[in-house]
C-alpha cells in the first residue's frame, strides 16, 4: 500500500530514470552585454517502482528559481473553466452562501466566474499578508516554500474555512508534497471540497517530449498516478477528468476527506507496471530523439544555412538543452519587447524580433510556442513561407512535427 511517508524524501523515493546533467534556470534571461551566465544545477528524474510516479531527485534552490523580472508571466489553460464552475456550484451542499477559497493568482479567473454567478463569498491567499512574501517577482516556487500547516491555520483564522478550495497548477511545484497537501486540507470545512488541477504528463511521456520536464515542476503525474496519490492521502474522489488541450491536458479532480472507515485501495499492480513501462519508454525515446534531431538539424544547417527558434520560454530552453542542440541555432525569435535584445539562459543565443525571418539568412524556423498558437505564427508570416522558409514544431506528434517535416 502506498504511504504518504514516501513523499517526504525525494532523493530516496525512487529509482533513477534519466540524468539530464546540469540544466540552466530557464527563466534567467540575460542582458546582452552582461558576462554573467545563467546558473545550472543537476537535473535527474526518479520514478517510484511501487507507484510509477516520476519526480525530480533534487529540486533547484528556490531562491534561484524565483524570477528576476516582474514582466515574466505564466498562462494556464482556461477554456474549461466555465464548465468547471458550473460543476462546482452544483456540488452537494454548495449554495450561494458557500465560501470559495483559492491558493494563488492562478485561481483568480475561477473566482471571478463564481462572483459573476452570484457567489460572492470568496477569498484567495495573499502572498504578502498571509505568507510573508514581499518580493513582487516571487511566484509559486516561493509560495510553496513558506506555506506550512502553521501558516495554513492562520490563513483559516483570517479568511475562514472554505466550503470549496481551488488549487490550480501548483501541487506539481511542491518540494514537500506531503506537507503541502496536509497544509491545504487545513483550509477546508468538514465535508468541504478541494479542487485540484495540474498538468497531465501522460501524452508527453508517451511521445518522448522532453519539454514536459521543467525545473519548476517537481512531479510529473498521469491520470493513474495522481488518482492513486489522492486516494493514498485519504481523499474520496467526487469528480475526475483529464481535459484535452493541444500542448498538455489538464487533470481536474474534486475531492473530499474520506471517512475514518474508508479503506485506501492498493494500487493495481498491472496498472503500476504500465506506468513503469511508460516511464522507461520515455527515457528511451528522449535518448533516441536526441540523436535523431541533432542529425537532422546538422544536415539542414549544412544544406540550407541558419536555423531559428520561435519562442523564448522554458519550453525552448528545455528543448535546446536536453536535446543538446543550442550550438545549431542561430537566434531565438520573440516579439515580447521585454525579451528582445536579451540572451537566452544557454548558448549565448540572442533574442530577436520576428523581422529577423526576412533577413535572408533563415530558411528553417522551429516553433516552441503552444501548438494552438503555431497556426497564427504561420498565418502572420506567409511572406517567409513564400520566400522558401519552413516552419516546423518542436513537439513530437504535432501537426508540424519537425521529425516528420524535416
């Protein structure tokens, strides 16, 4: 039977799956003339032989992960939130007098939808007042490091316990998963609901997509492994689904505390074996793709010349670094005015505007943008295509998969 204690020591709770070596902090964009390099830390993936859960062996230091710029943003998928809110207000016991609590700014859009439907008793943890976090650049990496059961009790006293607590896209950032979950459950009333949302890594693992690995994500859950986690921590699942999106699906789970006489089921050993096989295939696929992609890009560079990468974000950094191809890329394109003129956290790669596509040197442009945004880029740069330029996607299995197009 899975026990919560196995999540209290990351380094001893699994077998080595992949060692990616030293990896850069992907949000550490550099000033063009600054000789400083982005810090790098060891990044290893472990997987639990009795659970199938994949996680980092040793998270990067929180202080190093904390963004240095207040213009950095993060976006979570939200197309399903209207349906989620409809489901929440129909939960047994929920009325317009119910209190809806939330963990972070990632939940603001859900609270706004609730307010618009007349559910006005809402609150959200305030980083400065409730967590003592005063740095405006700090994000969920910092929140989780100071969110303890003691603070949770004080938050409960200040805001009141929630009938429904919303926790979107933060549990995968937890350095101490057991402590995080125990702190979250302090914030709900008896028989209250917790709404968990997080990335579903299943598809990325199946196709060997290394960009799903991000130093800010400690855990890489699939539908099976997260469900087993919830049951192992003593929750009853009222609703569970994986909402489809082009880049990665979102697992949504609505849970309550199990009664004292509820038995936690043992994980099905056959399903655990499937997760272990999935993990091993992922490691093999990443290693194979690393060889294939480098070979293809070397040939293209020799035949056609310059290669650009569109999108200066953590997906780009993961692809360049884990595939070992930063030396084959001439520049990274991004029209964000804050990023233009800066350097990427690896390879000394300059970030330039999309007008660079028309310099005459670039013939191949790889895209690291969310696949749902890639058609917009192609539509906006038909002249580049008309001049013989080719766009290809870094995401395996996508419509413009570089391994198929190139």
